[in-house]
């Protein structure tokens, strides 16, 4: 992702409960839906003992709209009830970026 203007990152760090309980299907659906949202720039994710998903957005209004999306709200509630024992959300402003190497990037 090469972006010369400041943009925003939403960092979602989580600890899952045991079992899938429909999580995988919903995660795929939510990722597809996020990509259609105005202001969406991309997403990166890593999962081991904890999960870290970072989504990138043009501005705070785009983040607010995504947070209020009906399907996303439903997934958030399911997450609290069935999928996560803990999570934290951070919203950060990205002032600049740089990278090294030849990485294959699907979303960027």
C-alpha cells in the first residue's frame, strides 16, 4: 500500500474462545463486505495465540460508517457472545510508511 496522504489503521487484537462456532464463515463475509465500504484501503491479519487484524481507512468518517454497518454490528455482538474471550481496538493515524522486500500483497 503506497499512500502519500495520512490515513488510519484500526488494530483489532483478540483472544478467541474454543471452537469455530460459525466464526470462519462470518469472518470471510465481513472481510468481503469491508472491501466494499467507502474509504476502505486494505487489511492485514495474523493469528497465533492471539489474533491481530489491521484494517486501513481513508478517514475517521469511513471508520465510523464501518463500525455502524448493520452486518458488522451483528458480527460484533456474535463476537462478544461466541467468539472472543477478550479483544482490544485501537485507531491510529498513519503519517508515513515505507517497506523493504518483495512481498506478494493481495489487498494492496
